[in-house]
């Protein structure tokens, strides 16, 4: 089977032109990191994790380094992943001092005792399992700190509602036909401490079933939870339906039920892709065509 | 429209005979508390909250007072609820010192800024919004403390895996045709601190859509999350399918995907009910027939 990979860097307002080149290079690097794994016969799960880690480590995406700050001025991260061939999942929510939330979610999955750890307990689990710890200010970029400070100095609502995209995610199909999905975020800007969004919720931000499809969603997290968006999009693939159409239908249901805006990437077991968004913009990277030959021939498309 | 109400007190091993009478009276009181609201023209949301609060306050159910303890010997509660007519939801996870988690989840919904708060942040929100706080040991019953101590003194695994049911939940249809669902739990016995289970996850333990159905699920929480069980059961009602059949089909999918065991209660917009479980036992209360006339005539069925 020819592998396929789709990654995203969030859905929301358009990326300011001053940031486009850097975000484009971040998405390119993340795509290539995941793609290298797939064309060497690696698993879909490894590919989505590697692509996600690369974006978490990039300061211009809202995940890991560069996360949005809470109203307390701290970083609390959410992430989840799912292996569509085993239905194994791992998720973490509202966790501080975590450099790569997707690696912690994967460790939760591998440990196997639970699938979802949050807050203090997730942080303790990370320490006990030897995951790299981040100092309190290590994940805070000057850009995010300035944004938080500007809101504090202003009257409030205007800047909070200015939704800058940047949640990251990936879906992959490997050469053995396995599908996987991963999503990671710093959450919504100026959120309450302890707020968990769709990126940590299996069925909302992330879902994968190797018989049906894999999805990573992003946008208005509260509404994505209410609509179980990723699960809905995957369910709409039942019977071999077209992913492009399923992605649009899932978002139409979200709009009808909640009026929320979102975007999603969707991949089916045949490697067919769906990308749709109701926000102004969505950052994605994908390779046109598919298969190993396309490493050289397929054209990498990166949209920021 | 004639109202309907279904409540449950968990799925798992059979209730020990010494506890059956007390659990039966708890379920009866909870059912009547919710039913009183419905027959007086109250909302489905108020009914499921009131039934759930009554069971949280009862010491023989694993929610609120009487919750299972974590491996640290503490109580950390999960709960969620959903109004199927507005798609509004509220959820809390891994929260300490909370007497009635379902009331906190409802406060999160009413506040409206987020839908899911966990850990420290959920606890702060509860304090700031004036919800009753519980002292560290106030929710720990002698029965649960003894169980936790017995595991500490023993070799371990045997008692941890002895799954005593007791998560609580309710689904209701009110006279205006609105559906709602609620679920609350202390979680799995001897869990890690910070573990969040299906009861806090919209789409897993709880889902409601007034056009399709309302569901509260319980059982192997990790597997219920992987299978998005409540969302799956509600989706299976699409097109007016029979809830009894949908409940069985949803559990069959759970079994196939994860081998987990669970139970669920399901209600459709016509007041038709589905109850199914793959565990040894499930505690439920429902009134045969429906409508205001059944306050006197309908027979209350309580199974523990």
C-alpha cells in the first residue's frame, strides 16, 4: 500500500504575511519528518507523532514552544493520538511543564493503564516516566508573552477574540494500511486554568479507525467537543464515501449544531484526502499523488 | 409530549445481596426526584441533574459521597452533561473537594466560556462560583476507605480488577420534546491521580441531541472513550431506529473494537427506551409506560 500523510497548523484567521515564510518552512519540515518515516516503512503512528513533535518545537505554532498563554500567563497543553488499527489512544489535558505533549500522550497510550491524564496527575506521570520537563517560562515565546501582556493592559475582549490559528495535527496511512491521527495545542488564548479543549478529547479533535478513516480537527474547541467533530467526519466515510465530501458535511453539521468555526484534515484507508474549513484560513501540508515514487515526483503543497 | 426518564447506577459485577435494598432505595429516590421535575413541566436538563445529584449524595454509588479512591487515597470526580436541544455541554474531570460534580459541570455549561475544566482549574472555578466545597475526607466512606486499605495490604492486582459498579447517570425527555443526558463518577478504583474517564468526556459517557437521542454510558471507561460509545449509540438512532436495538449494536461495536465491557441507557425523541449491557449486571430505574397519567399508573421498575 502507498503511504499518505496530511498535516495541519491550525484553522482561524489568516496568517499575517510577516509570518508566512517561517510557518511555511515549519510545515515543510514537519511534513518531511513524518514522510521520511512512512517511506522507510515506518508506522502511521510514528509518522503523526514525529510530524507533530516538529511543529510543537516550532515557535510559530500554538503547541509546545509558542503555546498561547492562559489568563494566569502560564502554558497548559492538550494533546491526543489514536492508532486506528488497535483503537489504542492516549490523551493529556491542561498539563504544565510539558515540552512535547504528544510524546506524553503516547507514553500514556504505551503505559496502557489509562488513556487520559490531566493536570497534576499528568505532570507527575511525565516526571515518573522520564519525559523532558520544561521550566515554567521555557515554552513562553516573547511573541505570546507580548500578546498576553497587551490583553492585560487593554480593556480585554477585543484581543481575546482575535483567534490566531496554530493548533497542530497530522493524519497518516502507512504501507501496512494502518491509519493514525494526532493533535496538539496550547489551547485557546487567555483560557481559564484547567480548560481542556478538543485537542485532548478523543472523538472531538482526534479520531482514527483503520477501516474507515483518520481525522485531526481544529478551531472553536468547545464547539468541536459538542459536535464530536473528528468522530463524525470518520463516521461519514462509512461505506467508502469520499473524504472531501465527508469533511464538508461534518463541518456543515458543526455549523448547524453550534455555529462554531473549524477546519479538519481527513484520510481514508485508500489514501484519499479531505481538507475543509469554515474559518478564514487553514494551514496544511500534503503531497500531491501518493506512494514512494512521489518522494521525488509528487509535489509538496504547503498552504499557510 | 409525554416525558420519560431513565437512570442508572453503574454496570459491572452484580451488586452484593447485602447492598441491594439500599441501592434499590437510592435509585428509587433519584428516579422520583427527576420524575417530579418532569411531570411538573420542568426541563429534561433539570431532571437529569436532580436525579444525578441524588445518587451522588447516596453513599453506595461511586459518585460524590462514596466515590472510589485513587491510588493516593483521595477522591477525584468526573462528570458531564448535555442539553440535546441547544448542544450546550459542561464537563469536569479529576476534580478534588467537589461534593456534586454534576452541579459543577452545569455551572461550567452556564458560565459558557469553556465546556471542560479539570483538576486545579476546575477546583478554582468551583470556589470562585460558590459551589459547596468538601473537606479532603468528607466524600470518603468507611466502605471505600477499607477497600483501598485492603488493596494496600494485599499483593495488589486481584482487588483492583474487582470492578464494583456505581457510576451514575440519567437521560430524560421533557414535555417540550427536549432530551438531556448526565453522568457522574468517582472513576475507576485505585486510579492514578489525574485519570479522566468516559464520564467526563462528551461523546464517550454522555451525549444528547434532541433530534436523535440521549445516552449515558458506563463500564470500562478507557474503552468507552476509544469507541465514543454514547455518540455511537445516538448516531445509531438516526432515521428513527429502535433504541433497544441501537443500544445492543453500539455495545457490539465496543466489544469488537476494544473487548471492553459496558452498559448504557438510551432514550429517543419519541420516549422509546434502550437499556443494554455486556457486564454481569447493570443497575437501572425506569417507569413502564410514559406520560403524566403514569405517575399513578405506570409501574416503577428498579433493578440493582
